[in-house]
C-alpha cells in the first residue's frame, strides 16, 4: 500500500538555463570545427544530436518519491537508478531547510558534504539518517507529509496485528 507519493519536475528556469548552455556549447563547437578543421564535418552532425538527446532526457526526467509498506523508494526517472531504503535501515529523520548549492552543489542527484540529495528545486526536504551509509536528503514540496508517512512506516506493528500475522492459516484451538 502506498502511504505517500510525490512527483517533482525540474523548475522551468533551471531547464531554460540548461537549454541555453547546451545551445552555447553546440554553437562554440560548430564554430571551432568550421574554423579549425573543416574536414571534421561529422562532428557538426553529432553535436546537435547529442544536445537533443540530453535535453530530452532531462526534460522528461522527474523525481518520484514513494513511501509504501516496505520502505521509501526514490526514483529519478531516465537519469538515475531507483534507490530503495527499508524502514529498518532508517535510524532518524527530520524535516529541514537546506542550501542546495552550498551543501550539495545544486539540484538533481548529488553527493555533497552533507550526504546524498535527491531534489528538483526548492530548499526543504526530509533528511534520513541511516543505520549504515551516508545520510540521504529527499527534497519535497510537502516535507511534513513525507516525514509523517515515513514515521508511520517505521512504527512497529501493533501486537494484535503481529499476532494475527503469526496465526494466519492456523486453526485456533478451543479447549
């Protein structure tokens, strides 16, 4: 059962800046090839194709955060493998403001001095402290709901629910 789901896309200004920088790289490459080595025209055909592929992947990518019965799943579609964190591996968590550029070097999937970060924009998220490994920050537009869903998943099952699971399929005795 899914307790929480959030889909986040990169901010439009960030995508615009990325697109402008890619176009700049293509223009500089084309000018450099034409002036320096006109015989390398194949480069002229490859550069725009690479830019279109990279821009398409980035524009289609999005961050999916799901909290289900088995733990937290963080998926940066088309760009990064899915990360799964079981509730048993989380020893602490808190909602916090962060500084994406200073702490992680920007947005996206980042490894910085403060640990791993998965974010598409903003400056709020949920920081997870793990039993083993580096801390993980999940950027969120609704960090309090994300924190509540993770905390609910970390709570041990009630004794009656655990007892019910233990007796499934067994015939109760009546003496």
